[in-house]
C-alpha cells in the first residue's frame, strides 16, 4: 500500500454498537499506483466509491460500486485511450480476516484502500484497443489506401533466409 490515504479510512464505531445498523458512504479520493498491464488510473484522478456499510455478526459488509477513469495507449495503433470503469463490490471486513477472502476491521476503522486496489487493478484492461473501448476500429485499420510502412531494416537478414 501507499502512504496513508485518510479519505479511504472510515470510522464505523456507530455501526459496531448496533446490530444490523447500516449507512451509506460516498467517497472521492485519489489513489496512487493503480496500474495494470498497460492501463493505469492517474494518481491525480479520484476514485469514486458509492457504498452501503452494514453491520453483520462477523463484522461490516461493504457493498456498492468503485469507479475510476483509466488511461492507456491502444495496443494496436498507440492512440491515447481513456474510459470509465465501475466495479460492483461486496466484501466483508472482520477483526480476524481470512487472507484472500476478507478484509481487516482494525478496531472501529475500515481501511478501504486495499479493496479499491484489488477491485480496480483486476478490472484494468491488459491490452486495450480502440475497438474494445467502442471507438470503432483503429485509424490505421480503416485507411486502406495508405501505403504500408517500409520493412524494418533490422529484420532484413531474415528475408534472405531460405526456409
């Protein structure tokens, strides 16, 4: 995790004191280091969380959406792409978390940063393309009258091979 992001830390003492209590939470905060294969969320762009927090016997259940805007070059034509993503989440925070299954409830505080990282990084496209982002085919795929680029001279020796 990165430096302490206090906007993603929620005090839930009020929920812990009442069985079946619930409340909503809307948070917009930048999160550094959200990077996948080719795509990333810029550190200055906010991640938007619209959540419902609910007290259950095991701890606190967090349900809702985590959204962000990712950026990446098209893996075909290198055009700059950006698109919004929204991920549905439903996770349990408990005092004794099960690694890989639940998140820690630290006293009366939920730290949502790891949940945000897990949700967003897993949804970032590995090789985004213009077509996959509904921009249509890449510009270089549409221009059929264009001359093909000359062969790369570094590969010239391979064209002389007789296979």
